[in-house]
C-alpha cells in the first residue's frame, strides 16, 4: 500500500539543504523506491520546510528515513522534525 512521508522542520541554511538535496536526498528517495519526492518552503514563514515523499510501502519508507535522516536533521534547527506517515483511505477522491 502506498504511504506518504511528511516532515516539517525549520531550516538553518537553505543553501546547504539545496546541496544536500542534490548530493544525497534525491538519490536516497529514488533508491528507496519513491514515486514522488519534493521539498516545499512555507509561503508565510520562509524558515519552515515541508519534506514530502510517496513510497510504495512502509518498508521502503523506513529504508529512506534511515538512509537520509542523519544528514537531513543536521540542517534542521534543533535537529528535529515533525515526521508523519500517511496512508490512503478508501474514500472517493480525485487523481
């Protein structure tokens, strides 16, 4: 079953995050089997980032988190993020 990984954190250095994203995070997401991966910036608070990845199952998500968490958390203020894992419902939707 497809799962979504959503993490929110405060970024200390966007330039360093961009470099880490290119060097490590995108490749880690691909290696774990992510079908979607992107980092978003909060429009109303530019220090906040939302990390979103769609993976085929919970095991793939765990693999991605283990491979990337140390590097990603080093760039977040306080070193922590609000991590959440979401799965789809059977409700009607679009797309």
